[in-house]
C-alpha cells in the first residue's frame, strides 16, 4: 500500500496498512492449515490435502487414500467423510498417490511400487503435524479401491502406529512380501459390494500382479488377532450383511460389511465405520 504524503492521512494510512497485513496473515494461516482442493501441500516426493474440524486440537486423524486416477482433493467432496468424521472432530489427511510423468495417479500398494508409500504417508503425517495439532495416538486409516488396498498395506506394515483400519473395495495386493504383523491388535473392517466386478472378492489378475483376495486378507487379520474361523455375530439389515469376529478373538475385532451394490462407496458406510472404530477403541 502506498500512503499519501499529506500529514492528515498518516494515522489512517498506518491503520489501513496494519489491517491489510493482518488480513493477509490470517489468509495465509487458513491456507496453511487447510490444504484445499486446488492447493495441495507439497513435500518431498509428493503432496497431500488436509481438512481440520472446528475447535481446538489435538484432533484424531483419519488418513484417507483415494482410488485409481483420483486425488486427495476427494476429501473436500466426500459428504460421508465430512459428516461422520470431520464434523465429529477428526482431521482428514489425504496423501496424493504417485503419478508418473504422463501416467495415472494411483497407489500400486504392492512390491515394485516406484515410491515407498508407507514411508511417504508418515512423511505427510510429520508435515501435517507441523501445520495442525494432531493426536498421533488416535490415528486411523481408510481408503477406496486402490486406496483400500493401500489401507491394507499400511495396516500390515505399520499397524502398531494405528488405532484402526477400514478398507472399502480393496484387498491386500500380490505380490507383497509383508508378513502383516501390524494387523495384530488392530481393529479391521472391510466394506465390499456383492456385485463388485471391478474388484471382486476373489480379486483379478492384472498383467504381472493380482488385486488380492478379500477373503485371504480377512483371514490374515483374523489369524493375527487370534479369532476363530466362524464369526461371533451375523447381522442382516436392509442395506448391509455384517459378519463380526470379536468376543472370541484374543486381539482386536475383525468385521466385514457387504452391500448389494458394485464398485463404489455405499451410502452409510462412514456412519458404520466410525461406530466400529470408536467402539473398538472405547475405554
């Protein structure tokens, strides 16, 4: 701002200048805290998006992995994520998948990936922690499709740092040399469509890799948590068919919610996911 030379205007000019600087600082602070749909936060190796709830932290964190050919800006359009997580006090942190030059952004979530996405996720978490007051003792992960497979991989490799995992339409991909030791003691929930032909329960072979089997992934979670083969409870509602391994597990609960639809995010999944995660972590 250029101030006029007249003496009578000097005081007003100073006030206007201070107000302008203050507004600019406030705007910068808001942008720094919330990496919006058109302004992701950049770090070495990639970028991420962040949404913070109202109020003061520390905030529990939901890490969200987008699907194939998507991006982390999807958290700004996710009505369920906003209603059930953001508006209930959770920060939503969405890393962007690796994008090769001229290629499609995604999460390979298996051996041979061009970027160590588990390490990248925690680099994103470290960077976000410098921007916001995050509760790293209440760290959850979820994702859709390829992002659901990435959620399985993070749980398998670093579940000791997590409080729960929910995969939607994804499974642990193959080949994968992880021993899934991170699943021990970790609440695990799978949401899947009965009519999903894009990522069927059994998975599909694609070139030199396989999507992985939902059944095999759940079996690994049950084994890690000392659960018996048959579920403790079976519940059928209008929208979901649910099987839960819980009371007889020596570790954490394992659950699958099946809906009649195909490859997508079914209505109501976030409500059920938050209830599962919070119940599993109660007390």
